[in-house]
């Protein structure tokens, strides 16, 4: 409706300018110069450009909805997984401009992440003592207060090695990486509980917990799944290992998870697939994984009572694996905190509706979404009505807990919500986004309204996740939806066999079946899975660090901060300490003379107070490259292994005399 109105306005602009698109097509001047009409209406030149470029009215509409004049800021921000890059991408909406790449699990040279700073944090992500230089980032989660994004923290998982990172949204920098002590990989993370008490990290491929060895023949007995609840402390901004715990789960491959909210607060839900417990081994004559894991008609949703689990953990009723608390599967069964419910064929996404009443599950091999009711789940549990699986876990009957099923199309994966009672589900095989109505149970809806498909829009191609504005909170905004497409095929110029991913922006600020595709954004860094879209004005990052000498790793003034006039080089045996300041356009000191074999601790304070007055600092040959933002202090260390003359210099073009912002590190050969 609104969109049609908008389009009428555009058309009338074109008519007022005296040249409809149709007439321009016949009389289009070739290469009309772009000029302003000076008046503010759509100039005849604009119509000529549209005609010359063959733009349809829908194209013009899309351009007008996404164009940002210089200096105008986006309404929403996307925090997207960077896929294999191991980073997080920050993208403006509706312009789809990349605003930042946050170095997370992987070194990021522009921010100096891992090139002098961040080592202690990156070391938190070591696996069995090995440095890890990449990550398969999947699902970012913004911190929430009462089920709403609060714009303070961001978490993201690494599927490949079961790690979680914490990013502080005051400076958009990574502050902590934790390695899961019991699981080798994950998938059901990061998802937060409604007040960010816990960050949920569900496992994925079952293995003996704690990284033990067991032969594959002992799969049923020795291999296990898990879900980990990481306790987050908002005051310190850190995950607390000692207050975190896991729950042992059967060796069904747990997939995505979601936290209950409002009506379902205190519960968590995790899908699974391969409840067949196929162990592969086609070379031994066994069915291959993809066949073995898809035989049964149903898999299981795991329904976990987090309140009870937390009580048990606090009461000390957990076992300890690798110094980490784990509630055993048997304890979970005995204490009534773990239930299963059948889900149609190989489910993938589980998404809780904004009111928390329902869980929407998509089976990759089933054309329906299946909707479960928390009310029915609780009633069935209270009635003690269940059978059990091979491990003795209660299995609630599908018919007892199911609210509805809606046929959407092929390959449904993930679901998001808007402010009008619609849900949006990605259809991987159909390459479409399905919009469907959430039935009658919503407050402002007719109670007789059915759960039904409303419309579908094609996307290009093979959509995985999708994300709508605040689309998984208790009050989604509608307006925009982004399809995160796995295949790009013909959408962009050929850049060789490895193609970018394709984020497509959809305008969903309309009724019925009229979702409109308004922007294609190629993403060439890795395959992002999930992203979240937050209202931009909920974020209030710092413009500069609060005080001069700020250590951003600790978010406090560094005891080593260097004040102007106190620059010096201090030697103590083979240890040399450099105290340096940076300000346009010089480093003080400009000469640092040391000897081969010295251990060097180097402190630099950027004493600039101006917004955007960033200096870089690089030492060639020693893999040092820093980004020193205004007020920031950095301390780094290295061993002067090689003698020679090394020009250290500023790597940010900060001033007219930026090229002169340099100095010499003179390393005398050892005697
Ligand atoms: S999950 S689409 Cu992590 Cu679907 Cu990738
Ligand atoms: Cu400082 Cu360039």
C-alpha cells in the first residue's frame, strides 16, 4: 500500500518533468550529461538517465529507497558473520555499505589486530595449544535486555572449533575469545537469553566430550552431543568460565538453537539431525552420511528447562570434564530438564516467535514449517505424557505439542518476524523468501485467522539465513529484510570460479505478496551465515577513547601511558623499554638504538584528542602494525633477532606531513 503511494509520487514527478519513461525511450538522448535542475524535483536529465540505462519504475523505486546522499547515515546496522574470514562485518541499511570489518578470530591488519596487539585475546582461541588463524563464523548475537537488542555487546561463534568471541560495541573491538572445553565444533551459537544472562552454544557433530579418543564403532555409547551455557558478566564484559556449564546430550547432531522469551522464557530449544546416528564409512560398505542421516521421517527438537539446569549446576550436581561443569544426560533425564519432540525430516532452523508462544521449525527435506506451542509443551510435560528414546529421554508426541504446519515450498531453513504478524522463511531449494501469517494467536489478530502462506519472492540464489530489522526480538520492526544468498551465478561480473556471496535487500514495508527486491550486495570475504539488524540509534559507540592513554583491551587507562615530555628509552640488561608518543606529525623519540638480542617492550600513546585522528605504526621485518586511535595507548613486545636499520613509520595518511612521520630503529649486530 505504502509502496504504491510512493511509486505514484515518483511517477507524478516524472510527469511534472514533462517526460514519461515511455516517451523518453523513443527520444532518449545518448549520453545526457548529469545536471541538477536546481529546483529539487526529478529533472528531465534524471528521466533521460533512467531511460538510457533501461531502468524500470521498480528499479527507480529501488534506487530511491537505498541511495544515501553524502553525509546522511543509515537507519539500521547489520552485524554479519564474516564467514570463513573469521571476522564480523558491519553494514548500513538501506545503503548496504560496509562500514567496518571487525577483527575477531583472525588477525586483521588494518586494525592491527594480531600484529602487535590482541595476542592475549587471540590466544584464548588456541586449540590444543595450536595457534588458529581462521574461523568459520556463523551466528552473531547482539546482547539483549528484556528480549530487545540493547546495542552494548556482540557475540559470535566459530563452528569449526567451538569458540565464542565477545565484542564490545563501545569501540567495536573483540575483547575475549573462549574455546569450548568439551566440544570440538558447534553450531547452535551464539544465541542469547532475553537478558543476556547466558550465551547459548549448541554443539554439532557428536564426539567424545572433552576431546577424548573413542573408536567410531563405539558411537552410541561414547559419542555425545552438548549444549553449553556461557555466563556473561555485563559489568566486566566477559564470559565467566567458572560460572558457565554444559549439558550432555545424546549423539544426535544438535543444530541451531534459540532461547525462549516472554511465554517461553527460561527454556531453550535446539534442533538436531542424524538422530539415525549414522556413522558414515562408505568405504567400508556403509551408507554415506548424507543418506544415513536422512533415513528417518523425523528428528528431534531438544527442549531444555534452563531454570532447572541452572539450579542443578549451582547446587553442584554437575560432573567435571576438562575442568568444566557438565550436567550428565542421566541427571538431565532424572531431574526432568530434557525433553525431545519429533520434527519432520532433517530440521535446520528453530526460531521463537516474538511473543515467545511458538517455535518455528523448518525441515530441509520437508516443504512445511512446523510450529510448536510452549503452552502445549508445558501441558504435555506436566501430564507426564511421553515415550522414551534409546537413552531414556522423554519424547513428547508431535500431535500433543504441534500448533500448526504451513506448506511454504522447497528447502525451508530459517525464519524471521516483522511487526505485522508475518513470518519470513528462507527457501533454499526454491531460492525464495516466503511470507506467511502467524495465525490467530496474536493479540491484534483475528483469532480465526489461519496460519497461511501469503506470498513468495525470488532471490538470487539459494538463500541460507535471512534477517529482518530487529527480526528475532520481542518487537520486530518490519521495513527491511536481507536474504543471505549462497550462490551468485549471473548477478555480478565474472571474477573467476570463486564467486562472492550475495546479500539482497528486500523492502517488506508493504502488505500481502508485494515484497520487493531493492539492492544486491556482493560479499567477497567468506560465506556469512547469520546476521542481525539493529536500529542504528540504539548504538552509541565512543568517538574517541575516554581518556588519554587508554588501553582498549582492558577499557581503562594504561599504567604505561606516556605523557608528552616523558618519552624515553630505558635499558635494563638485555631488556629495553621504549616510551613513545604519537601526534601529527611525529613520533617521539625519532631514533631508537638497540642491540641484536635485546627484548623490546614498546609503549606508544596517541596523544591526539581529535575525532578520527588515527596514526598507524609499523616496524618492517617484525610483523608489527598498529592502529592507534585518538587517546589510545598500545604496548607490544618483540625480540630484536635481526640487526639492521628499520624505518618505523605511520601507516595512516594523517596529515600533510604524514610521510615525515617516521623514525629509525637501529639494531646493532651482537658483538
Ligand atoms: S546455518 S545457512 Cu549456521 Cu543455516 Cu548456515
Ligand atoms: Cu600519523 Cu600518518
